[in-house]
């Protein structure tokens, strides 16, 4: 099976969103900045950020969004 057969555009967009948050670091990013950075519409970014927040991978403070490493992942990464 080809790897591309299993790729999903929405899932790839969520990963791109997380990548932007990681790149922005402590500065964080506004949803519009993220949408522009990955060339998507704002409603997609809103949905993707909500899913990242639900999964423990993002948080928002005063409208800006930041990447988060969930405690379980941090523990496992530390053990590599």
C-alpha cells in the first residue's frame, strides 16, 4: 500500500497548525496568523485549534494560542 493512500488533508492541516504553534514558541499566534501561515480558511483553524486543545496539545491565553506538550508525552520523550 502506498503511504499517500492513508494521508488525510484535515489531519495534515492539524499537524501544520501544531507546527506553527511550535515555531511561534512563547510568542504564540492568533488564529488568523495561523490560517495565513498554512493557507487555510479561519473556520478550519478554529476547528483545528479546538481539537488540539481538547487533546492537550494547545492552549489559549488572551486570544493567542500556544503549543503544549501533554504530561504523558513529555514523560515518554524524556525517556528516549
